[in-house]
């Protein structure tokens, strides 16, 4: 079945989960039902899907697709019916591969919220060449990890090439402000990764390798981002940022997929700013200490079991609408060309990062694949948002997802 003959532009797989429901709400509010954009919601239970359809105020005309990660035939049928599958069904290392495989075989496009680099590295090795042959465009990490960072660097690099005539050889990504927590899915993925690492220690080696997603290429030594330090370019103290491990890998893969458009000597790191002076240093050390304690506790199986039982959001649960609406984030990028010229960029989001903004980002990433980016521009393969969608995604995110990309003096 050719892409033009598919029934749906987009199918939201996992719509009965909290984030999947938010994706469906965004699609309904932005594109409606029965109009130019043909979309559907999908999951295991028809009754639960019907309940979600009613709860979000969608008409009965919104199609429902029954699909289950444990039923390969149902995933295959869904992939053949859609231009793009949006999947929020994670942790992806536990449930993701069957959906990837189905999309690759059907030549369908795929977007997810994955922040699991060891699994992503395995999927690249297994499916990149096959997807190139089938035309399927597999795009990982289309939420808070890693769009503000990966696409933020892409935006800064495009501006540098246009304004300075050269790429930025060194970029510092710095989280300046953030209100709102990470999603339960992010935490569940972290715990699944830790458990996988106990069984296969090579996973920890992958997590520590900035070039884990660039098979056959290893660039220059990168900053560790693991210590508290004074960031002179920002005039503030900086502390490790929990999402840096995945975001930095995606940024380097973007450069790799773009045939090293930013140079083979490109250096990138990510940290969180905590302010200047003694107070900023004190906050930076406090944040790092808290993170170290959390990581230590997560290393114990009993702690992970307790989190699953009592702390993690249950399916269909998450922060209130007010908590999502009042969240925000701001990420700055300070870049320098090889000859020392500087450019500063900033990405701002208008909702909490883990849910409100993420649900809009993945929706518009899928729509960008379905409507804006041709296969001549981006062919089949395993992609990052920055490399696959680039400035066309920037435009969509600004128009429909509450993000703002801009330069600073």
C-alpha cells in the first residue's frame, strides 16, 4: 500500500495512557475530526478507547483502532493503515520494538518519546538500513527529550551558517528555568534501563558514550557535565542535568546524519544553571547531591519496586491541568565558531515539560512528517528530530506547540 493510499495521516497508539490522551486532546483541539487531517486513536481496549474519546469531547466519528504490542498482526495492520504512528507506549525497551518492526516492514513513519539510548542504539543497528530500503522514517525522542535540545542546536547552527558563514564548533546547552517534573514514563524508562544494565553491563558503557548513536564515528573528547562548575559564558554556576545523557547523544547523531554539517570536531554539553555567587554555588551543589542520592537509591531493586508500587503515576494518571498549564522551561545555547565568533540562542516552552509540552511536540513532529517533509528531503532510516525535520519543525512548534526559538544579543 503506497503512503498516499493510507487511511489515516496519523494514529495515536497508547491513547488510553495519560500522555497519549493529551496527544489526542491536542489533535482534537488543533485539527478537529472529519476535516483535512485524518487521524485515529489506538490501544488494546475498545471500551477504554471509547471512554477516552468521550472524555476528551471527541465525536463518535473519531476512529478507533485496536492494537496490542503482543499481537504482531494488529500492529502490522495499524502500520499499513497510517502515514505516521505516534506511540507513547513505553518503556520502549520493553514494548517498543514490535511497533518499530511493523512500521519498518510497512514503510510507515514512526515517532516516539524515547529517552533510552541503549535501546535506540540497538534499534539503529537492527533497523536503520532496512528502513532506508522500505522508506520508513523512524524518529525517536520527539518530546522534552530531546526536541528543545536537539532542535535547539539545529536552529542555532542554521542561524550561525546563515549569519556567520560557519558552523558553531562548540555549543553549551544550559537549562535556565524549568517548572514541572519529568513524566512517569521517563522515570519508568530510567528504572528499566538500570535493570537492563544489571543484566548486561555493556549498557552502562553505552550510556557513558556521547557517540553511542553514531556507529563508526567517534568525535573529540566531550565535557562530562558531571561536576559542579562555574560557567563563565553564562555568569552562573552549573550543575549536572539529568536528561543530558540522552540529549547529547541525539545532538551528535543529528550532526552525524547531516554528514557532519557542523564539523567532525563539534563539541556539545548540557547542564542546568543555578545562579551566580555563593548562593548559586550552594544551589548547584545541593541539586547535584540530591541527584546523586536519587541515583544511588534507584540502583537498589527494593527502591525501584517501591516506586512502582507507590510513587509512579498509574496508567491514565498525571499532573492536573493547572499544573500542566502553569509549567514552563527555558534553554539557552551559547555557541562559538572555530575562530571564536559567538552566537546565542534560546528555546522557550509554555507548558510543563514532561506532559503539557511533550504531548504537543510529539503531535507536531508527526504532522511535520505527514505533511511538511518529503521523502526526497528525508528518506527512510532511523532519525533524530533535528536531522529529519529541522527548521520545518521549528515553524510548526512555534505556530502550534507553544515553543519559541530566538536569538539573543
